[in-house]
């Protein structure tokens, strides 16, 4: 064996470029070089089941309920194998795809941690999703066990607080959080309960935090203490919940200084109403914000949506940083009259020239027009996703045409996802070359997903042709199902056949076919220009 393979750093560098199977085989090759391979294999685990399976086979069994039990108390030397492998684990992250795998019974966990406290058996643990320890409700509710995992080495911590947890137990956990002095990412999800409204984190002792998520933890009652957020000089991602019935930011005196989050780049707000989010945001300043996501329950009125959009420049301060905005109703499928939202409501967004992702999901009944779409294409040159999605669109008010859609995609060369209802009943108006003659739209290769909503379509609009030739990489075409809405299904089938023609004779579809169609249209005297 070459002497270089006896240097762990060299072996580790080699193993980072091979498959997991190769690493497994390497670990079994020679004890002299197995340590780096085992470190990689054990570094991230989705549960503690592999550890218990390190015990001799006669010490454990899988019951009929698919839980692992210990048949008898393992010997101290048998526990040592678990301790050795546990010391290699750096990340405990649950894997949702492993739901059918056996799980540890809580009695096994009690025996394990009675012999080895968590901080001693996992000395190198830096990331913990507590669900990976056990997804049993009894374990998730055992916050005293979670407290035993807190150490200065921990950098990421995520846990849920079930509704049955006692308030005192939760308070003790919160008070102990500063023990994880190296914590950089903290995620807390609280089930609906009286305790969530009174959870106040000791942020002044958690100066290294750069990601903070408090889902279900009502921010409003802790406004007297939330000013500590501005002292987190590394905070770049924040998730807050504004619950119904709590005292909101709108009740604070208007003379209060706004909360400045100078380093924040990503902001997510959950609330019962969109206006609660608006009032909250008007009291904060986020000059570096690049992404904002708003989720709310109660359907918003037109003026409430307008007020939210108009408030954006107040807390963003600059138009140069915002790259993503997502707004969506969490009650999208409940019957409601819906608010009509014309293009002028969304025009203030055009000032943010770096927007690449714009999503408005089930906010109301959009009444957009081609003029807005044209201006959006000019303002958002780097646009990648655009969604104005509503399952309750009034097709009689749709003013966006197929021409507008083709123009948008041809000018936004990075656009890959589009969800928009438009009118595809008329033949599109061709663009013009510099000499005034009509020309074909350039091929747009980025668009991969197109949701046409409730778009009306007519066979003589040549829609399958535009989709197949202008968007050769379009792989996902969807629409809202409605009684009698079978035209899109038929057109999608035609498009698939045209795609096959593209693959068989690409030269014809890339050059000859568009030119032939354009000449034919002009010869027939159809309208090709304004």
C-alpha cells in the first residue's frame, strides 16, 4: 500500500469523488484506511436505527408493529461499538422517504441515553433535527431529552413543539438554548396551543444566528423584545408568524423607531390576514432584502392587496436588491367571491428591476393586460418564474393575449416557469424586423413548465405550433380542468406530435417550417402586424 493512503486527509479527499458503494467497499478493504471511509458513511444519518443495528443480532428484534426492541441488555463491550460509530455522526436529519423502515421504540432510546448522555455519545454532532432521534410523539414531547443535546458544537437545531407540551417545560428549553453557543440556524415549529403566544427567545445570547424560523410562534406578543433581532448582526433569513387575535404592530405608537434588520436577505411571514403582514412590514426596514414570501388565510380585498404592494418600497428601501416575491392565500380552495385585481395594482413591482421570481398564488381574480406583460418583460430582464395563478379566474375579463405571452417569453430569455391565464382564441400578431417586415419569434429554450390556467383557445390560433417550435424544451403543459374544457387536451396531443417531428427532422422545424408558415400566412393575407 502506498504511504500516501495512510494519510487520512488524502484518503478523505479521494473518497469525496467516488460513489457511496465505493466508499463502503473501501471501508471493508483494510483497517488501516477504513477510518476516513467510515467517517463519511456515518457523517449524516436520518435516524438512530443504524446505530442500534450495530449491536449483535441476538440483542434486538423488529416487532410486528415495525418497532425495534432490545431482547436483553447489551454488554458494555457491545455498547462501545455504538459509541464509536455515534462519534462519527455530524448530522441527524430525518428522511421522509424512509417512512416504511423500522423505528426505534422509546424504551430503546431510554436505555441508550441512560448509558450514554447525548453530548457524550455524539461529541461531533453539529446539525440536529430532533425528529431524527425519534418521530414518536412521546419523544418529540420530551423536551428534557432535547435539552441534553445542547452543546457549543451544535450549529443547526430544528424541533417541533407538540400541543401537549407543558409551558414550564418549554420555558426551560428556551432558557437553555444559549448553551448551544455556536448555534447558527434555529427552527422552531409550535402546534396551536396557548404557549406559542408567549415564547420569547434569548436572542441577546445567540449572536451567531444567521437563520431563524419560528413557525406558529406568534411574533406580535413579543414585540417588546423583538427589537433584539436587530442586534443579530449575521441574521440573513427570518420566518415569523402573526397569529389572529394577537396585538399587532399596527397598535404600536406611530412615533416608535422602525426595527432595522440590516443584514436580512430572506423574509417569510405567515398570518391570518394580508393586512397584518402589511402593518408589520411598515414597521421594519430591510435594506438588503432579496426574497420575501407572504402566506395568509383570510381572502384579501382589492385595496388590501394594493396596500401591500405599495408598502414594498418602505421596508425594502432600495429597488436594487429584491429578487423574489411570493404571495399566496392558504385558503385557496374555499369558495369565495374573489377580488378583481387589475394590472395597475401590480405596476409598483416594475420598479424592482432585479426581480427574477414573481409569484401571486390564489390572491384574487387577476385582470392583467398585454401592456403590463410588455412592461414586465422590459423591467424584469432576468425573470425566471412568473405565476399569477387563480383557479377562479373570470375568463371574460382576461386581456392578456397569446401575442403577449410569446412576446414575454421571447424577451425574457431565462423564463422557465410560467403560470398565467390568457386569451388564445385569435392568431397572434407577429413582431416586426428593423425594416418593418414581420418576422418569427426567436426560439426560447429556457421555458420548461407552462400552466395556462383557464385560458380560452381556438384551433385556428396555431397554438400547438407556437408551443412546439417557439418552446422546444417545454416539457410540462398543464391547465385547470373544467367541464367542457377539452380543447387544451387535444392541442397538447398535437404539440407532442410536433415535438416528435422536431426530433426526426430538426432542420425543418428550426428553420424551414417557421419560414414556410410565415410565407403562407402573408400569402393568404392574414393579419401579421399592427
